[in-house]
C-alpha cells in the first residue's frame, strides 16, 4: 500500500516516454511534477468523432465546429509581421481557410496538400469567406475498426510542448501509458461506501479511466459527476472540520441581558416594524451570543435591505452586557453618516457614541482615545483608524464591519486583538451571493441572509442610453429636479491616479454646470482627490438639498443614504462590473418616489459589456446579479474565496454545479456531525486521504 501510494507521487520522468527534456517542459509549462499531477490534468473537451459539420452549413452564428476536409492548397502570405500560413480546406459543400500566425514553419511541414484532416475551431466570416484561425487539426483516419468512433479527449498544451510532440495527442498517449501502469489500489476510495452506494458512483479508478478515455457520453458524464462530487465533498469536509474545531476552541462573551437599552429601544425608538427577515437574522445572532462561543458571522443582504438597524440591535445587546462595540466602515463619508444616524436614533438612551477617523485630531482625538480606554464611550464608529495601536478599549465585546468586501482579511483579524478574549464579530456585505455558495466560500464565517426588502419600495427603473442621447438625459434630469428630486452623476475613477479619468470627471462637471447653471441649479462634486473636509462640505450641501446634482466618483458607492435622491446616472457604465453597478444603483430608491438608474455608455460595446447592461436593466435582484457576475467573472474573483481555504477546483464549478455542491455539503455535514475527527472505520479513509494521499496526488500546495 505504502509503495502504491508513492507511485502517484513519483516524479513525472518515471513514466515511460518522458525523458528529462520532456519532464522539464511538463513542469515548466503545465506544472506537472508527478504522475498524480498528470492524472489530474483532465481533458478540457472531447471531440465526438461521429459528429461533423459541412462547410456549406456554416453560418455567422456558428460556434466551435468540427469539419472533415481535404487540404487543396497551402501558402505563406504577407510580410514580416503580417506573415501568415493559409491552408484551403474543401469538402463536398464548400471551402474554408485555415490560418496560422505563429509556428509557421512547423505547421507548414505538418500539413500536406491532398490529405484529409479533421479540423476544429470557431469560424470567422470575413468578406464572403469563412476562416478558422489556429484550428486544432489532426489527420483523418477512416475508422475501419470502429476504435476511432470513441470520444477523443482534448488536453490543454502549449506551443513549447507541441515542439516536443506533447500536443493534445502526445499528452493523451502519456496518460494512457499511465493508466495502464496503475491499478485500483493506486487510487483508493475516498468517499464512504454508503455515499457511493446511494449515488451509484463507480469506483475511483474507473472514473479516472472514463474521464480520460470515455467509452461514450453517458460514461463520461458519470465519471465527471463522481469526480466533481469527490472534489467538492473533500473540500467541504476540510472547510467544515476546520470551522467546527475553531468554534469549539473559541470562547465568547455572553450577551444574555437585553436590558435596559435593547428593550427600551425596541419598545420606544424603533421607527418601523422589522421585516421577517430582519427578525430571523437577529434570532440567529442572538443564539450565537448566548452560546458561550465567539460569534463570527456574515450578514448579507441586498442594498437597502436594512442591515444597519440589525447591527444596532446587536450593538445594544453588547452594551447591555457591559461591553463596548466598534463599527468599522470603509470610508470617511460612510463613517460620518453612520455616526450621525446612529447618534440620532439612539438619542435619549443612556449610551455614548463617538466617531474616530483620520480627521479627528489633536486634543479631540486624545480625549476620545482616553474615553475608549476608560469605557466611557460605549459605541465608536470609525474608519480603519480603529485598527491603530493607540486605540485601546476598556472591554470591547463586539466588532461590526460594514461593507466588508472593502476590507482585507488581515484588517478584520487585527480588530480581534483589541481584547484579550476575541470579541464577537459581525461583518456585513451588500454583495450577496447564493446561500450555499456563501457557506462554501466564506469558509470560516456563519452566514445570515436578509432576503427581503422593507415594504413599500418601488423597483428602480433602469435604462441603458448611449452617449449620443445625452441631451435627452439632461432633459429628464431637469424634469426630475423641477419635481423636487436630486440626481447623482457618477464617473469611473478606477485608480485615483489615473489622469485620464480625472479629466473625464472634470469635463463632465463643466458640461453639467453649463447645462444646469446657477442660480436655478446648484451642483456638488465629490471625489477622492479632495480634502476630507471639502468633501464633507459638498456632501452635506447635497444632503441638505442645497444642491440638486451630485457629481461623484465611486467614493459614494457604499452606504450613502440620501432618500430624496431618485436618479442615478452612471457615466461609462461599460467600465463598471455588475456588482459595482448594482451598488451604485442602490444609492437611489430609498425614499417613496419612483427612482431611476440610467446607464450611459459609448456606442461600441463588447459582448460582455452589452450583457452587463442587459442584466442591469432586466433585474433589481442583488442575488441574481451576484450570480450573473460570478458567471461572467468566474468565482476566482470572488472576494472571500481566498480566505476560505478552498483549494482551486479542477473539475467542479461552484456556479454550474450547485446541485452537486449542495449534495456534497449536506453529506459532509452529516458525517462530521456524528464523527468530527473522522475516526470511525467507515470515515477513516476520508481523513486518511485528506491528510496524506490527497496531498501528494494533487497539487494542493499550488493554492494561491
Ligand atoms: P443596507 O442594508 O443597504 O445597509 P440600510 O440599513 O441603510 O440598508 O437601510 C436602508 C433604509 O431602509 C434605511 O433608510 C432604513 O432606515 C430603512 N429600513 C430598514 N429596515 C426597515 C424596515 N423594517 N422597515 C422600513 N424601513 C426600513
Ligand atoms: Mg449599509
């Protein structure tokens, strides 16, 4: 067994057909170091040898196609940079050009006139002819034996590997050598038998054989399903096990009392009835806070779902039990706003609220720090200034982090150290993701979800307009302003240092002040290059309705709450990602008036940008938008995914394979509930795999 186990962890040069030179290339180009790595280099596609298209059937909408044809003629055309190799491929319905810009000499040698080839690629239509650039190509062999009728695996390869004959075909050969050299004992089972039975999974070994050399689509699907489940199941076991162990180890403060502040606030001050979702998440947190364990919880809810009031109620629980609370927010503006609204809503209660940011200086700062240390201040709202070493608490019991996606994991962890025993932690985010997904990617956090908006909100009407329609948009702005509303105009300023963006913003400011002149109209401007007090002054003028238009960069993206503002115009909307657009849109629609969001863009849009505009105009649902965003960007970009400790997935896709993910999650939970350390005889193989074999087989170490 020990010997077998080491077989897959043997260096790749041990495989027949891999000498030192090829081994070197495999390591450099594909990070294949061991036999196990090669086994996990799965095909990314399969060619169905029985399904071909005719050239005459191609349309401008054709996606990837497979064609059989004869090369009639080949040519190198063009000079130096535009030099390219063209082969003309013909079948009985027409002709198509195959074009190469790279590796010309090699391809020229490889392709022979008169021979028949199978060509795979995406056709382009240009000036009346179809062409395929850098197609995959292989010699067509008449399948007299029937052997060729199987699905052919296609592996990723690189130009350099191809020069060592390690194109897809070459890798296929190595893989089949490997599969012939190993046996069932090299791939011991890593899913408990009861689960394998219930889901009708085939043996691991068979699954690997079928994914590399599938008999047919049905067995391929079966193999993929098993291996995806395996991948997700093992990663869920890891995540859940670590989380549970951490939880059991971390003692937490007890927030048992709800008197006097919580009850008084609830009875006398609560300005509205809580939504059912708000009540539910408060209960979820309450059970953490009286469990004796540290709470480490994410509250996710769409913009405007009312996260602030939830956090305030939790803060009151902390204070009722003799602890201080700190709320950290990503921007100065947001800190000011939360400070103001929290002070207002809690006025008359016996508690002291303060604000700390870089703008609080000198003696004011010193006395604030002293009061935090003595415990005279019970709630402090602040920016990342709160993390600084000089900030010392008397007895910090709760940390709330708003808009957590703007903070790094380290910043969050730094606040933990502000008390001897770590405080309870509540992080809030308005970029919600589907619940199962959240549980997966925010590995160390429990998740509560506000899936309901307060009643009476009118859906925001979202429209996409091209820059050429600007005058009409100005007309619409005038109408709204004359009806008493206020308008945001937001410009992209991705990097504060980008001169181009800054110029664009200032040009916009000029053209708007020209179209909306004083004294009839007044315009505010807020951007990252302004001094904080100038920014606050402008912001305040807008809040006080002294100005009707707020021109801003994305500094206003998070949290800002001006309920009379009902129009959000986003300039160069094509440059923003979906969640950012949704966040910006969330700045309006907070009052009773019909709100509008107008996405302005240039006429030329990439297909993806167009799709983003379509999604935005089609839905207001933050969960759906987050899901679409994930589909477009891939889960790799998802904030939090790095902190989850989830290994990169090779086969499964947490969006496409949510059903499998859910099943894997449920099974992992069931097992750990009964046997957290996986010590029973049925589960031992799982922990054995995770702790030893799997580490060698797979490159978990390459997790970035
Ligand atoms: P977000 O979740 O985006 O942080 P906020 O906490 O800023 O949302 O709440 C948005 C608005 O909804 C605020 O003006 C808040 O007072 C209001 N609100 C919150 N909860 C309710 C409720 N249950 N009923 C009515 N209005 C509510
Ligand atoms: Mg908020």
